[in-house]
C-alpha cells in the first residue's frame, strides 16, 4: 500500500500557536524545523535495508514499526526494546515522544480488546479499527492526560476542564483544555485520557478518545521554543527540542468510533491501568531512559578525560556513580524481560522491575546532571561564544588555552557545547523537569509502588521469623 510520508502529513493544516502567532507551516518554522527533520530521518530508517529488520516487522501485507508488535514471548520483547533503543541512541535519549509510547498503549488495548469488550461492548471493534489504521499509515501520536493547574488544592470543577458541550448520533463536541501534549504540533493523532482516577463528581471530565491534530477547533498552544538554528554550537537543541503544548478544545467534534469512554470514570480508569497497555508503554520509557543515562555517562567521562580530572579519586567516584546508574536501569530492564509473564496471550515485562526503574530514574537523572556540573566545574564556562572563533582573527591566541589533555581546542569546545546543551540552557532545564515528573508526582508513584508490591507480607513474615529465632 502507498503511505503518505511524514513530511506530507505534517504539512496538513493545523492550528499551532507560538509566541502569540499562528504557524502557517510547521516544517519551515524555526521552532520545529530541526526536530521535524530529525523525526523524518528516523522514520526513513524503517525503509533502509541495514535497519529495516531492526525497526519493523511484517504483518498482513505491510511493514510496521515494532512498537505495534504484540509480544508473544521474551524474544518479541527484546526485539521491541532494541527498536526503541536504536531511535533513542540516535537522539541521545532526549526525544521521549517519538510515538512508541502512545503506540504501545494502543497496542496493549488492542491485544486485550476481547476482555475489555466484556466491560464495555463495542470497545473491541473501535480499538481494532483504530489500531489497524495507525499501523497501516504509520501514524505518529502523543498523549495528553493532565488537567490545567488552576486549583490543585481543592480540585474545583470549572469550564477549563475538558467537557462535553453537545452530542448527537454521530459523536460528541468537547471544549476545555488538556496538558502537556509533548510533540503535538507535528504528530498525526493525540490520545486524550484522564491520568488520575475520576470520582463520580468528576464524571463530566472522564473521557478517553483519539483526536487528529487537524481537527477543527483544536488549538495547540506551545511553550517558548528552545530550538536553536545553530547546529554547531547547539548540537542538541538544534535537532531535538520536543515541543510541549497545551491543547485548547473549542467545540471540537469527536466521532463515536474514536470515543472509547464518555463521562465514564470507571472505564476510563480501567483503560488507564490496563496491564498490557501500562506495561508495554512503561517498557518503552525504561528503554529510552537507559539511552539517556548512557549519554550522560559518556559526556561526564569525556569531560573528565579532557581536563585530566580522572587522576583524582573523588572524580572517579562520581564517574562510577553515573555508570552505576546506567547499569542499574539496564539491569532492571533486562530483569523485567527475563521475568516476563503471560497475560491473556501477551508476554508482559515484570511490573515491579519496571516500576523500580522508572522511580529511580526520577532521582538518577537530576543527580547525573549534578555530577556533570561537578566534574566539568569551571571548565563548562571555558568556551568561546562560538566554535567558529577558533578559526577567526585571534585563532592563534585561542588554540592553547582551550585545548584538552588529549584533544584539540575545537574538539574540547564541541564537547563542552554538547554538555551545556544538556545541563545549562533552556533545553537542559526542560529535560531535568521532564524526568522528574513525566511519570507523575514522584510521591504518588513511589507510594503506588509500595501499595502494588505483592511481596510485602513475605517481608513481614521474614522479620517475624527472625524475631522468633532469637526467642
């Protein structure tokens, strides 16, 4: 079949606002151009002989990205993980919404559609149709599940929350806001859900549906762009700035075939915690985290090597810490696959290992950035404003002061520019915030792991056995 390319699709009319102005063409706007080129290059790898088998699988006449594969065994889980990590490695792990996450949610619901259909008849047909269209068209997608932060203390209801304004035999009309829709300006589809459990009093806001970014009345309001046009001096922010946006719905029409839950707190929560979608999507996030921590470890080590700081014991201790972070998350990811279990015919990674990895990540990543600051120290400011100055009128004066122990002034300056993109500028600050909170409030997620841990009783029993042995 003939698919419309990503660049063809992303040129379709959509209502995207940046700096108070309506964007006419996201492919040529400086806030998105570098990121869109990066995504297009990643997608093209699905058709190149050297990477096609690594990223895709053959199903019913088409090749699809492995995020759509329903894993039947440990081998399938590993294939999916390798595909995730290939894209993540290519982008230093800083692009978290290349669609594998949302695709994994969709794939999980599709895999468990018959069980879910018993709870809400008609679900299986809807999700099967949507899954197939997503797979065949290679749709890129993201998710938005949080409400705007107006009054978090009292949770008052208000018109800013996404709610139904009208309905008919063809579908519903919705107005209100959802956040944070990372990558929304340049994807095809957005999954709207409720991140937290809704009460009966919040029934009016309990929805799960899919909306195309081209829907009439959908306004995508972006944060300030952190993208740079200077690839030499800003290697990350010129290529990988994933835009975050608030979605403002102004009487947007959603056909019934795209609505999975409508004013339905119970089923909205069933979909939110459904094991296949939850664990397959978490599997992807941990795979990406490994790549990100590996990138940080590599940069920290190179910074130390460049200044000769590896001669100091306390620096070796810090470098060992970032290595242990990466190895710990990688080990948990491997363990989750090794201890996978079958659920309704689907091979799912172990939830406790994934939860541990995700929760540790909220602490590991901010700490790893701190280590880069400590290892790089004042050297992180030891760069000319632009690398080009090393070849300018005073180049002969700069070569020696900017050299590293075993690298040229140009190489060391490029390394420091890379590190600064990760820890010192707006993009770096955004990523630290993201890793702290993308899974939700860390207090809640840690408490959630405690409540869901199945072996608490055995731990208590072990303690009592120890007491009795002393008696």
